[in-house]
C-alpha cells in the first residue's frame, strides 16, 4: 500500500521532468522558401490570352511558402529566370523580375507576381518561362524540386469539336472573331440547341459581311478599324491593346473586304 502511495506521489514529478526535457527540443534549421504548387502546375502553369484580345498584359501569381519559423519582421526572397531553359524574352513577353520580393512580418506564405504581355506573336507560337528561387540573406532553398516554376504563355486557339457542326472553314482568326462578336466560348452539340447556335453563327456571318457596320453599331465593344494606306487594308483591334490586331484587306476583284487568317487566306 505504501509503495502504491509513493508511486502516485512520484508520478506527477516524473511527468513534469519529462515535459521539461521535451521542451528543450528546438528547430535550428535556417528558414527556406519554395513554390507551393500542385504536381500539375509544377510541371507547367499554362496561361493563355486566346480568349481575350483586350488585355495588353496580365499578372500570374505563384504561391511561395516558408519552411521554418515565421518572423516578426518582414523578410525578402529572391528569384531569377533561367534563360537557357526559357524561350520567353524579358520586356517583350514578360516584365523582368525584381531584385527581391517581400514576405510580410508573421507571414508563412505570399504570392510572387509575374507580369506577362499579350502580343500578336503568341497567336502562332507559345513561349516558356522557367522561374527559380535562389538563396537570399533571409532564406535558403534546400529542395531543388520545389524551387522551380515553368510558365507557358500563349494566345493560340485550337479548333473545338463543335465548330464543324455549326460553322465551316476553321481558322484561328475566324475563331477569334467568333469570340469577339458572340462572346461565347463554346456552343453545344445538341440538336435541340440549333436555333440558339445558328443565331450565334449568323452574328459572325453578318460581321464578316460588313465589319465597318459592326464596328459602328457596337461602340461599347471598343474595337476600331484603322487604315494607313488609303483604305486598301485596315487593322482591326481593341483600343486597349493595339498590338493584337487582325488584318482586313480589300479584294481587288470584288471590291469586298475580307479578314486575313494566319495562313494568309481570306476569312469566309
């Protein structure tokens, strides 16, 4: 009985000593940063301007996370573009990276902005941008697999399955004009939707037949036709992004104007 009583008295002391020893364990590794991406995004983050000619630029935000303790003071991390593994060009396809980026006090994560540009070249060829984190005065970069982010920048359109059901003579330029005129990204392939889908197809046909009237009738869309050769050709573009334009050319035989597609053919 006395032994049992003694054990009961000693047990709290033993537990207290055990807790004190456990409390001495500390995390003494330097803080690290890494890109907090899913497996799919780590392989490549795809960004496309294909559905919007109005944007001259946009910002891609890459999540950056801290491995280690948070700090009461703001800290900074650094990144660079691995140019040998990138086809994108600074100031043409994207803004050059800053010398450093801020992680606010007490924060465990932040978003790193990458500003990308919408230029006509991207309609025919996508470009890649490989961004990597690097060690700074405040952070290390321990895991090579987690410090890289590959970004694909594009403005290319691909022929959708529904196109041949409601339209013909596919081209990326014609597809782009369809998006502008109808504001529809897709049409269904259900026969009962024929009246609605043929209505949208007819909107495109009317615009192709008289683009000048369409521009005049839709000032709210902010598209213009601008000629520099006395009306032989025009550039069709949104006021917010003149660098993404579509050529409209006069057919000398018929006197009618046609948009010109990526292969140099008339859009009909």
